């Protein structure tokens, strides 16, 4: 029977296919005495080891190439004679096959892990083999990514970074998770790789291997055992979307022609080419942390200038918004602040840390101004804007913009990530040339929920009307003072939320380059009046989930998609 | 007794780690007689044990001593020595 589950869709995609579940890691076996006797336990252990080795060899033969070598090596580990001796020792002491396998593998694992480096990494291969053998003994599916031998819809509780690294993107049709929100690893991966995903789906635990589902990210829905009609409609939408993705790239604009420049979030100059090819009209957030992370001391002006020159030269004639160093909280830097803080997110971070080490800020501004001049001297200049992170007060705004202008920076602005600066946006924008709203931090500070803490992850949703009200304050101040208000952060990459943000007064959107096509299509389907109407619907809701639902109901395109 | 011993210098750029370790342990297993491998003056390990071979942490240029015990020991050592002296990662 057809059944529909709801969750948070990532992007606008739709896909269909058979489910393969990611099995959960197995708990360690108990060291209980065997009730079966040594001979039977030995036979069980031998059979399980041999079955796992054959299975790994078969998978290797099917995979070929480098994967075959790894899988064959794992098969040999399973049947390793030294390991067999260790297992037999334990079995002869009256242990169960499960415990003997677990403990014997663990002893080898420790030897390898202690050697570190490449050999230490092989410990993970060994763990995988041990889990497979124990799963076989228990008659349960082996943990980890499934390998059904055909393309599949991956259903998991949530994906860890290690899992996402191993995903075969040619095989995974869509992702469905029962946990995790819009900023989970699964969601980030889905956005980066343009995989259709619905996360935080309640009821996903009950989905069974082999059943067909339609995964509709635009509708935030998973349809289980869909009708032939459902499948056909999904296929039609997938085709239409593929056609839209290959549609000519036009500058970001609403249906009525109102321009909304679509910009890229970049962390390195190397990403420039890809961003331009995906239609980025400039850079809305260039993070400079990469120059500083893993450095014991600040990079020199020369090193910085070189990196900024490469970036600016890649965007001649286009806007490039550079954020000065944003250290602290999730990205601590020893040379800026090595004091232990109880609440680093509320501590000496962002502009506060730079102010405490003003030479670092002055050097960065020097390098930026020099890079700008050098690019200008060799052809058309880029339109360089520079902004400060974590600005909380008008006084900080005055400090930063004055200092930036002292170094010849033409356009100096601030990031709005703290509710205080959103509420006083009209005073802040009287001094700053522009504001850029960092929705991830703004959500964290509005909801008083640590972004990095899984137990409060459900609070980290930029759709929350409290966050949207703050965005409205900034948008209104921007309109009143004629100052641009950009959005950078995960929120701008959500195609419907992007419409809401424009309705609230955002004048440009910056996101991971892979999100550009979906957001461009979504904007083109709404007029400015539509966008305001959708934004009002979201603002009137009580919480994030109902804001999303209300916005969908108010949007002409999403109403259609839901029918 | 027909036990034979030979000392070989490792040719693989990545030592006896991933793929070369697998190829070597597989060949030792297929030899049909007990074969041991020792690094420098260390204790001999069952050469058919991929885990034992990996755990020796053998790098390119290291010297290892192989011992085979069986009727055809010399031929087995020829095969295994050639395997070890070859750079499989080239």
C-alpha cells in the first residue's frame, strides 16, 4: 500500500528506486561461556569466516581495479592462519564463536593501530572484516554501507563523514535519513554532490530493503510503494529538472525581472573556475581561514597577497566579498586566542579576536588592498568588498569600516550573525556599506543552540520565524538606507527559503556553487510579489516546520508540485 | 631436512604493505609447505599470514630472510624472492 513519510528535503530533486538500508554497527559480544561445546563453536567460526571471505572475493571480482585488491586483502585477513590460531585458542577455553572472533580480531587490531600511519588505517579494514564475521554468526546484515549490486536509495539513521567518503555516487540514487537536519553531514554532502535527499524523516526506521520509494526533495516527502502513476509523475519531474539543469545559465532574477545576483561561497581560489561554470556571478563569501588554519603563526602579507590576487584575477569585472579571518569557536587558532573558554561560541571570536590581535587584521587588509591594486594594474579589476565576521555592535561596525577604508578598501561591510546587530541593522547600516547575513550563526545565536552539538541540532533550522523576523529587520533597514543586504550560509541554498529571503529584502544570495541551478530555477518561478507573499506566510508560522509548510502552500510552484 | 633459507632486499616502493603484502602472503599460502619470513634478525613469522606480514612493517630496501621447508623449497624461494624484489607499485 502506498504510504507517505515527511522530512526535510535538500534541494529540488526527485528520484525513485529500491531501498537498501545501512545496517547499524553491532554491539560487542558478551564473554559468556559457550553452551554449544568447542567442536560446534569451531565449526560455526570456520563456516562464518569462510563465507565472509568468499563474499569479499566475489565483491572484489565484481568491483575490479583497486577496490578488488582491497577486498581480496580483506578476504585473506578473514582466513589468516595466525588469526585462526588466536580464534582456536579462545574457543578451546570454552568461549562462543562470536566472542572468540571479536577478541582475536581486537588483539591484531591493537598491534596495527599501535604502528600508526598506513598500518593504523588497516585497523579499520580489520574492524570491517570482524563485524562481517560476527554479523554472519548472528544471522544479521553486516553493518556499514550496503552493496546490493544495483543502484539504490540509501536509507540510514544518519551518515558519518567516513560513510560519505565511501559512497559510490554512481550507485546511490537518493538519500533518506531518519535523523539529522538541514546542516547534517548528509545534507551537506547532498548539496555538494547534488544528490536527491530527504533528511530527518520520521518513520524511516521502518523502511525495508527492496521496497521501491519515490524521494521528493522539493516536497520533503518519501512515498513508499508508490503507484504506477506516482512513478510516472516522478520520472516526468526528474526529466524536466534535468532539462532545467542543462538550460542556459542566466543571471539570477525573479519572474518579473527583478535581479537577484547569485554568488558563490568559496574557501579557496581554486574553486573559482567551477563556480563560474555553474553560473556564479561573483563571490558572496570568500573565507580566508584556509590561509591561517594549521599555521602556528599568521601567514605573511606576501603569502596572503598572492592568494587574494589569484582569487580577484579569476573574477575580473565581478563582485568578490572577502571576509577577514573568522577564528574562534569551531575553528580555533592558537596565535589569536589560546585561552580556554567555557563557551567559545560566545567568546573571543570573529572581529573580537582580530581586534585583540590588531596587527593580524591590519596585515590582512594590507594584503587585500595590494592584491586589488595589482589586479587592477593588469586589466579589469574585480569589485572587492571586505567584511568583518561576528559584529555585535554599532561601535564595532564603525571601528572595522574606518580601519578598512584607511587601507583603501572601497566597500567595507559587516556580517550580521548576532541578533543584536540584526535588531540594530538600521544604525549599523548607517556606517557599513553593506550587510551580509550569516544564517548558520544567526540561527545558533537566536535559538541559543550550539551548532556543533548534536543533542540540540533540531533547533538549528533557519526556517524558524524568529530567525526570519531578524532577517526582515536587516532587509527593511537595507531598503530604507539603500544598502545591499546579502545572504551567505546554508539558508540561501534552500530553493524555497531563498525566495523567502528575497521577499524579506535580501538583494543577493551566496551559496555552494552546486546549489546555484536549483535556486536560479526557483527564483525564476516567483515574482517579487510572490516572494513577499511567501515570506509573510512563513513569518506568521509558530515554528520552523510550519513555516516551511506555510511557505510551500503560499508558493505557486510548490503547490503545483504537491498536487 | 630440506629447509632452505634466503635473504632478499624489498623492491616495492611502499614496502610490504597493501597490495604487495597480499600478493606475497597469497603466494606463500599457495606454496603448499611452511614458509616463514623474518625482518633483519627478528623472529620468523608465518609468511602465509597477511596480518603477520603487514605487522612486520617492512619498507622498501629492508632485508628479509625467507625459510621454506619442503621437497621443492628452492623453487618456492625463487618465486617468492622474485616477488619481493619486484616493485609492484611502479
